[in-house]
């Protein structure tokens, strides 16, 4: 069983280390900040102790996981590893420097992976002398709980290393999907509309935040509404992902960030973690009540779900991922109640297209342009999942 290396001891790095160690691997974690590494070790022990207290793990299992994780004081320990996963700051220049240095430490056969959520794997791989061994392995936070892992080969990646990595991560009890090296990959690309269209309707005064959240939970079956979810993720993360995806898609209007969220980001109103975001979570604050109007709720749901399905259909049309991987990614990566392409069949592809064409006609904006695949499917009376 190969040793696993993790660069970065933050929430993602520690979480991935826990997953790998739980699967029986020896894991070496390195962080350039020794204080952060020490804190991570303490936090990990407390996390496992809580799992033992809740009878979700026995003490022997917890100690076994801890015994297999080493917080190393130097990156030279990665010479022992067969796979190293980088989980550091979302900065392309920093990641390229790390991969370039890492290549001088690891063995010739070691696979190098990035846990980036939206940056180009091809660009990261280009920093290496052997770019064919570089790929993306994107876990979702918290890594021990979230089942989805996106496997992203760059144009340079050796297919055999993709197969090996997918099969390895599958043995860790994860659900893996293969996707093209495009901005946001599957989940962070397709999900932009869940946030962006909700903010747009709020800014236009069509409905307030609480009403939009109510509609998506009550009529759509989503576990959290878009504003609740953005506050939960944190605008320091969610806004920056939106901005990165938009820039990397050459400023395509479909992914355009909102000024409303940008102002929260600039004001450091990151959401739950800071006590205030779209909603106020501070002591004594009163949460706003939703307007539980069924007609308004249906309008909200129809508009957002049509935008989500449009992006999923476009991703399928452009070969970002397979139909099944696209639907599984949204259910297991962001807990959507249904796969979007299956949902399109249920709603009616023609109804989705009608909604998009009406929005496009009303606004005259490219953000509402319907995917070519939807047009072809309606013309040919096709479904995503034929009987």
C-alpha cells in the first residue's frame, strides 16, 4: 500500500489525510507553517475523539488513524510517497512553485495531484518536467464526510495515472467522477447558477433572500437555500470561486459575479464564520421571514432550475463529463435532491427551453442563452434518459 503525501494542514489537507489514513495508508502531512501543522494535529485528535464519543468509531480505530499520520517538519519526507496531494491556497503562481520544487523531491513514479477547486491543471502541470504525472484530485469540504471526488486529467496527463488514481480513491470509499480540465470542473461550474440567479432576482426586487431560500427548499427540495448556502460556505470562498470561474471562461456573462456578493466579500462579511453575511447571525439578530406565496415560489424555482439544467446540458454537450457523472456530481458534491439532467426529463426539456428563451427575450443577455443541446433535444423529442 503506497504512502500518501499531503501538502497543507488546513481543513482540506487534514481532512484528506484522515480519509487516506482511514483507508489504511501511511500519510505524511507537511505544512510550511509549523504552528499550523501543530494546530492541525491537535484538531484532528479532537475530531476523532468526538467520533469515538458518538460511537461512530472505537478508540482503537481512532488511535490507528492517528498512528498512520505523520506531521513532517520537512518536505523531504515526500520522497517516500507514491501519491502527493497539494491542498494549499488557491493561487496559481504559488501552486506552480510548489509543484516545481516537489518534483525534485519525489520518486520518478510518484503521482502529483492538486486539490484545486477551479484552477487549470494543465497550467499547474506545465511547471513540472514530467507533466504527464500531474492531475487534479478535488475533494469537497469536509473531506471525511463528502462522498464526491472529481478526478481531472490535464491535456498532458498519462491516462494510466488517471485510471490508477480513480481506482485508488474509489477504495477510500469515495464516489469519483472524471471531468475535463475546464474552469470549475463539474460542481463549481454548474452550481454557479444556483447562487448567481438567486442574487439576480434579489437585486431586481423579485423576491427577498428568505423567500428565495424558502422556495428552493420547499418547492425544489434543496437542503439549503442559495443565500443560506453561500453564508455557510463563506463569501471569502464562494465569491472567489465565482470570480475565478468567470475570469477563466474569458468573462462569459453566464458566470458573471454579483456586486452584492463582492461588497460582502470586501466588507469581510463572510457569512456564518464572521457572524454576518447575507443574513445576520449575531446574538439578538432576528432572521427575516419568507413570503410563502406559491406562485412567486414557483417562479423562483423555475428560473433557477432552468439555469442549472442549462449549464449541466452545456457541460454534457461540450464533453466536460458523462451524463451519469454530471448527475452524480451534483447530488454527491453539493447534495442536490436530483441529478439535473434527470430533473430536466421530469420537468420536460421543452419547458426548460421555453423558460430560458423567455428570459433571453426579456433581458437580451447572453447569460440566458439556451444550450444548443436543449434546442436539438426539443426538436428531436429526445430525453436525457430515454426509456
